C-alpha cells in the first residue's frame, strides 16, 4: 500500500515538473527590448537586398558586368561558366564568414561582432557599387566574395544575439525578425531594380551603393545596444553588468529568475566549457544536437527553394504580362511571402517550432510534385502558368514560415552558452556549403532535367520532414537546461525503441 502511494506521489511530482517546464515565462515584451531587437536585426536588410542583386534576373546581371568584360560572355560555354561562378561565389564568401563567427562572437562579444559586421557591410556596399567603374571580372568576383563574407556573418551573428537577449516565451518570434528583414530587403531591391528606377546602366552604382543604407543607419543605433546578458554572465562572469543589462531590456527590477536560470545553465555545462566547433562535433552528449542542425540546415537549402526562385521569373514571363505588370506581380508575390513570415513571428511561440517545421516541409513536398506536373503541362495548356505561379508563391511562403528561418531558432535553443557560437559556425557552414554546391551545379543540372528539377530535391525534403517528426522535440517557452534534458530523453527513447525492435527480430 505504501509503495502504491509512493508511486502515485512520484507520478504526480513528475507531472508537476513537466507542467512547470511547459509553463511559459511571465516576461513581457518591453519597449526597450522591441527597439533593441529591431535595431540589431535591421542589418539583415543588407543581406536580403544583396540576395536579390546577386541572384537577380538575366537582364540585371547583364548590367552588372561592365562593358569591358561582358563581351567574353558571347561564347555560350563561357557564359554558363561565368554565370555559375557568379551565383556560387556569394555563398563561397558566406562559408568564410560563417567560419569566423564563433571566434569573433566569443572574442569581441556578441555586440562587438555586430559592430564589426556593420562596418564590413558598409565596405561591401562600396565595393559592389565600384564594380561598374573598375573594369574586370576579377574585381567583380572579389566584390561578391566580400559581400558573401558579410552575409555569412549577418546570417549567424544576428540570430545569435537576438536569441540571447530574448525572454524564453518570445525567443522564436524575435529570432525570426532576421528573416523578416531579409524578405523586406529582397522586396526593396526588386522594386528599386525596375528599369524605370535604378535597374539600368546609369542607375547601377546607386542601386548597389544603397545596400549600405541599412548598416549606415544601424551604425548610429549600435552604441545604444547592450551586450548580451548571457555572454556577460556566463562567458565573462560579470553578474553585476548582466543584471544591469537585463533590467534595461526588461524595464523591471525583478530579473532574479533569469539570473538564477543563467547560474544553473553555467553549472550544468561545467564539463563543456570553451567549446570549439571541432570539439563540439566530437562531444558525445551533444552529437544528436549537431546532427539535428546539420539535417535542418541542409534540408532547408536542399528542399527545392533554389529551384523555386529560379523558376519564379520564368513562370511570370509565361503569363503574357507586360514588363510593368510583371514587376507589380513580382512585388505582390514578395509582399505575400513577407506576410507569411509575420504570421510565423506572431504564432511560433504559441503553436511551437515543430508545427511550423512539419507543415512547412509537408507543403514544400506536395507543391514540388504539383509544380513538376504543372511546369510540364505548360507547353500544352498555356493557362497552367497561372496555376504554377500560385504554387510557386505557396512553396516559397511555406518555406519562409518554417524551413527557412526556424533552423536558426533551433540552433540557438539546442545549445547552451559555451557551445552556441560554435553551433552557429557548424550550421552556417552547412547552410552556405549546400548553397554553394547548389549554385555551382544547378545551371548545368537544369539543362538536362529541365522541368523535373524539383524531383531532385524532393527526397531530401521528404527525409527532413521524417527526421523532424521522429527526432526533434518541441522547444517553445523552455529554458536551455530543459531543452537539453528533453532532447536527451527524446534520443534515449528512440535508441531504446530501436533496441527493442532488434531484440524482437533476433527472437
């Protein structure tokens, strides 16, 4: 009887503990936290703006190459090679930038890394605008490589900082601000690159130089942005300054709960201090977390999104619209896509990360098959181009609600303070490496498979969906310690289940 009561008592305690883990933090969004988040994420406009210019349509690419070097593109084979390099050199720079993030973020601090990134972004805008005046493909490629390095730094530094200043019940939404600014940057670049505005030979230097506007504005805001309290508390051991920053961000004197949480996190990772990327990969207790971000990042880039962006303009061109009408349609599509990110920002901390990831990858899987069919039928039924355009918008919107931005959220949440910057090095490297390989090979692959390009990426997209469903737990509103515990339980359950199945087979 006593044993039965004890069992019931333990079960009740476990339930209460589980409820406490799932209960969201009572911390509300303060005005200070909102403007600091918006100001620190604003440099992602530079990243999104350059994405459109770097991967811009053929007519705009022609303007990019100055008169002294463009004549070599008359040779068809050289044209394909140069276009492939043009596409691939930007993510190559991203690889270099991502490899620097861990060292810079731990050495200079999260804010210091933001400041350096800001300066480099302004320099990259100058380089890109000078490509029109400095003849030669070599300088053109160098400018894009340098811009890619800046993009690699922005891609990892901004979500790293936002994740560490955010309260746990708003962590997902604040990190997604990075992706929202990115889509706004793409929209601005698309509008400004219209032929009537700056998308011509005379306007090209101004168009490229405007990429420096976002970092220039942010340069005036950075002095008022505080250092990450988690970096100060756990990495620098400066509890007094961390408490001061938390009071500033939360606009309240009662920050002891968060200070205590940081103390516990610091104690919990006592055996995993000073975690370099190589050591992180070799640490058995964090192996599944590393595998998870590798799967998510590679799945994000190999979901077929590059094919979707590649075919967007082609599909719009087949709709028999005038050039001005097509620009309006393209801008409307970008606005719809940006709105999908806003939906994710609003709901990701209430519905959870798993919902958006699973739904996003599921929609990408289904629409990629439908797009393959509609693209093939366009040659027979011209009206199918309208159906294809709707599917493309659905695909990209679904991607921007989950598979695109959420891997960065999971990279922040699955790792504790000492290993988080190294985790962003790994995730950033995977992100840019897959983008580099895709950019380098897609121009050649598409010539052979044409409308069946989506089917190349479909198995990877489907495999990523299956991995998320089986292996990734929900992390919304949980502390970093709780997430680590839940992840360990999740992995243990899967290993235990597999072990049982093997025993049954042998039996």
